[in-house]
C-alpha cells in the first residue's frame, strides 16, 4: 500500500479524503460505505464515530477491505430489560 500523506473528513462532501505520496488523491464516500456494510444503527454509529475521531483508521479499514470484520467485533445488540 502506498504511503498516506494526509487524511481528513470533509463534512461538505461526507467523504474521507486522502492524499498519497505519489500524488494520487482518493475520496471515500462514507454514505455509500455505510449503506453497503452497516446492517444496524449500532454499526452506523460505530462507523460515524470512527470517521469523526480517527479518519485515518477508517480509511485504512476500508482500503484493507475489512469493515464487516471490524463491525462484527465492536458492535453487539443488547435487549433492554
């Protein structure tokens, strides 16, 4: 994988934008990713939290193709008593 020089979430476009060392610019459409991989409000919430707090980790997760594995590990549904 190429080295990432910068990574930030653009609120206007709802995309995580990356600048790579070879001059390539990537834009990850966060809405499209959520629609594709998130099956519950808990999973959407987890992705949103990751986007806002650590967009680089989010970008690496998506680029490595492992969002489903991550979401199954960090989210669980609990019934209220």
